[in-house]
């Protein structure tokens, strides 16, 4: 969709996604919104990090390496 919206400048578009949940604990504020952190993680949501600190760091590095555009 982004490529369609900005085809002539796509290579210069920078996307950002903030994290809404970190860790495996229950997040009451997400639950109030009808969201479950485990379900989001299982569905591949990039806005949640689960696992040990080492696993979360590995996930962030993998995302960076996979999603970053070459400079």
C-alpha cells in the first residue's frame, strides 16, 4: 500500500512502528481494548515483543536486518 501511495519516492520513505507491549505478562490496558498480547504475538504483530530479554533483542535485530532498506 505504501508503494502504491508513493511510487516515485518509495525508496526514500521511512516507516516506523512503536511497541505497544513488551514481555509475556498480562497487559490490562490492552485487555480493556479487547486485545491479547499473546494472540497479537502469535499473529505476527510487530508491535509486541515477547520472550526473554535475549529473545526480544534477537527479534529486534532480525527485524532490523530483514526490514531495513539498504542505504
